[in-house]
C-alpha cells in the first residue's frame, strides 16, 4: 500500500504552503486574476488582511502585464463585466486601471478601448480615473523591453508604499501638532479600494487618456449624457466638471469626424451594391444623431419585455425620437433630417457640458460674472420693464434634453418640502422640558394647515417631474421628499431600475410602500422576471445578500428598521436562482462537500454585509441541487457533519442551517474519503472551500486517486469552487479531471456542467 502523506507535508515539488500551514497547489496567474475580479478583496479573511490580498493580486496582474498578456487580461475582464459574473465592479476597475497605466502599448490600447464596456456609468468612470491617479507613481517605474512596468519593480514599490506613505503621513501630522503645540493626531489609513501604495499619486493626462474620457461622453447620445450627469453628479472625489475641464470634448469636431467616416463608408458601399448604399446612408443618419449601440448597455431595463421605454431613460429617449422624426414627417429629405439631427445633438451636448461646468441651466439667463449687487438689481429691473412692455413675450422652446436638464435641476435644487412639525416641536420641548405631544396639541391649526398645504404642493410638484421624466431617487435633492411613500410609489410606477429597487427594499418597507398590494405585486413580479435580471446584470450574490439583509429587518449600517414582507423575501429567493445562467442537467451523480471550517465562517464574503463564505457556499450548492437529479451533500471541517439538502428546501433555511454548524479545522479530502468508505458511486465531487486545508492525513488529490482506483471509476472528476481570492487550490492543475472555479461566479452551474460533459 502506498505511503500516506498528511496535508501538512508536500506530495510533490510543485506544491506550496497555504496560509493555514497545509500544502496545496498554486493556481496560475490567469486563474488568480479571475478569482480576484470575481471574489474581490474588500474584507479581511481568517488568515490574511485585505491589503495582503490586494498586494498579491496586484502583483499577479503586474506579472501578466510584464509577460505580455495584457490583452488577455483585458479580454477576461471585459467578458466578466459584460456577463455580470462578478458581484462588484471595484476590483475589475482596479485591474483595468493597472492595464491602462502599467502595461505595454498594446495592453494600454486594449485597456483604454475597454473603458466604455467596463465603465458603463459615470460612477464607475470616476472610480477608474481615481485608480489611474493612484497608480501614477508606479507608471514611472522601470520598464521591460516591451514597455510594461517591470513586475519586480512594481512589487517593491507596492510593498514599500504603505510604509513610506505611513511615515510621510505621520511626519506631517506631527508637524501640524507641533505648530499647534500638541502631539498631532495619528495618520488615518488610506480608504481607497487599491490599498497598494497608500498614497494618492499623480495622474498624467496624456493624449490617449484625454481621448478615452472625451469619447466616453461623445460616443453617447445627448440624452444618455444628461441622464448620467444628473444621476451620478460626483463620486470618488471626481465630478463631471472636473473631467470636462481636463479633456475639453468638442461635439462639433467629433460630429464632423464621424460624418466624414460615415460618408466614406457610404461611398465605398455604393461601389459594391445599391442595398449596401442604402444601409450606409442609414448609418450616416445614425452617426449624425450621435451615440452608439453601446448607449443601451448601461441603461437598466425596467419592464418585462426589455423595451427601453421601461428604463429611467425611456421617457427622454422617446421624446428625443419624436423630435428627431418631426423633420421627416414634415416632408424633409434624408440629408436635411440628418443635418438637423446632428445640429441638435451638438446643441444639446453643448448645453449639457455648460450645465455641468458652469451651472448654466438651459433657457435661463445667467448674470454676468463679477457683477455688483447694484448692477444686478438694475439689470433685473430693466429686464422686468422690458418683459412688461412686450405685448407677446417670446416663449423659449427647449429640446427634450434641455428640458430634462431644467427639470432635473429644479427637482434637485428647488423643490423642497417643509421639515416635519414634529422636529420643531421636539426642539421646543427640549428647551421647555415638555413633550412633543403637548406641543403638537398646542400647535396653531393655521400653522398645521399651511404646513400640510406646502408639503402637498411640494410632493405634487415632485411627482409631476418624476413621472414626466422617470427620474430616480438620485435625482431628488430633498431628504423630506425621500421620506414620502408617494414619491417611492412613483419610482416603482416608473420602472425603477432593478439594482436600485433591490437596494431600497428595506427603505420602502419602512415607509409602508410594500404593504400596498399594488406596489408589492410590482416588486415581486420584477424580481421574478428572468429577462430583466439578465439585462440589469444583477448578480445572484447581490440577491442573496439582499435577501439575508431584508429578512433581518435591519441593515448592517444605519438605524433603519422595517418589518419584512414574506412575499418579497420569497421573490428574492426565486430571483437568486433565476440570476444564475440556465443550464441543462448533465444527469451525473454529484457529491457536494461544503467547507464549514472556521476560516469559511469568520468573515463576510466580499461586497456583502450579511453573508459569510460558508453561507454563500450553501446557497451556491442549492443551485446544483435544483439543477441535477442526483445530488448528495455533506459538510466538513476536521470531520464530516450531516448536511442534507433537498430541492424543496427554502434558501433562507439552508443558509441558517449552515450558519449553525460548529466550526473546526479543515480537511478537504473528507468528501472523497467518505464516498470510498460508503462505496458510493459518484461521478463528480464538488468541494466548496477557501482551499486552506491542513488537518487531514491524506491530500485531497490522493484521496480522489484512491477513490478512482478502488471504485473502478477513472473518470470521476473534482470541481473546486473557491471562496477566497488567494493563490491556492486543492485541484491538481496537471490532472484533466480536476477544475478550479471562482465560487461566486454567476456562471458556476454552466461551467460545471460543461466540464462534466467534457466540453472544457
């Protein structure tokens, strides 16, 4: 009999020691990259800190870039982002920034070209710009022959940056303290997502960087830019005004270039065939109107059939389409209609840029700069006199985009409801040591009536604007209005984006909106709409976290409390399963092994506030239970633990059951050992773990080999679903019957099925 080697000793020279002290295999850099993008690193785990995970993952990216694989990195990132396979975008944006700043010329071009595909909203664009800024110093490091930053130089810079930055910050704090006569406060740690350097760095705005950011604006329709500008005004220390003042996008110049390209394509097509000429002519008109096919990618679909009219941008898009069709309906030819569309696009985009950079609201006269108060008053009187003298004052007709900006500005800055009377009464009560109720009883009826009238007027105005343009909650500037149930009802009626709706389920329950049958039905129907979930790129783990948080009746942060609605909780569970990629059952026999050791239960999964790694593993296991007809499950730490999973089990029950299992050490070989002891015929072993195994007397790969030999099943496979962004795996990369997959990948059922069928 072959000698048994415990997991605390290596069985081959290619094994490495994991964080727990056991020996496992090291995954290749592309696999580690995939784990980092999907699993993230925004929380410490049992063995290492978030900074250590960030550092190791960033060094992995630097090695890939130095090896000339930057384009492969960008392709992998774009695929994951487009398919919505990662719960969060943050780590993917870090990787994209590294490719854009540290790669060779080909990698940088690929990264900059991928910015519109990955940074689909202004919020993610701001985050990417900030990450590029943080990498400013690293971009000046020693380069390889291909032009990429040297991986060793980057590792030294990244590892030493925290120490150097901390010393600089401490010295600066001490100097401030000495000037004030004190010791000075301690330096606060860097709060950014890329915790590699701990310093802000400097962003060099070269031509390629300027062109990339400018094209992000210029390749969209004016309505799309207006929507982004009013919904995401600023994030991560950047605003639209900051970017526009740096890149100076020119709509007229861009329209001219685009028109020439379209005309050239039309001329070339005319030589070949007349049908091609017609198609090219259509492309000229489309190019003149501005925008591209990618405009719809970041617009969250809101209705069941996926029509753009169901999105927040739908009303504006419909108004723009009607305005563009007016010249053709009046009998104009195609060329004049295209010219009019181009001119309108240029005018609208200029208006949006002026609104963002100078605060100029379309249709409103702006006072001259540096005007004295007396001059301003005199000008106002003169303007009023002219208006009164005019028999028929000219009415300014605004385009749909400009009207959208005007109303968005009005909703954010001008529409205000009076604060609740209870607040004022409470303040008086504290001063006079009397209760709020007494003051409410003593309140003047006229004051109450005026307050109610002002509130009703503000709410009605807000509802009118919200329904007219399908504004979201980000467009409302008054917190009092955001506490009004009717306002949230209007958001739901407008087809509130799914991600926003999921994030605000607790708030709507707190306000009593979801107690109303009509709104409750809207929410549950949207959550069970598989097509809408796919279009909105809602990740299953986002829904799992939302379900656990909503079920608890309180968020991890803040003071909000609500009574969960059972129908909404059930709909969130259904949405969790619908969000996974659909797959045809393989018909194979599965044994699931869930790691419930201490390292899997000590911290929440990346990007989640209410779900630990082992709870997430139990939820992912349920997707396989519901997909395959023959599935058995066991849980393990240093010993096997009963864990029965049935297709009829409710997801919240499974998560709670997993959380109650006592923690222990880690022996990932136990599922294979158990199957061999019970003479259980298994085609596929699926182990859900963080790969920090160390306790067992036999390595998992050796246990699988023994199972194959003893059971005469040489094709038995092992799939490892990893739940930590480390470089370890219990799967032998040289064994074609073993596969390593990131556990939070929304494509897990499909990837596992393809592997089992032999398609990988």
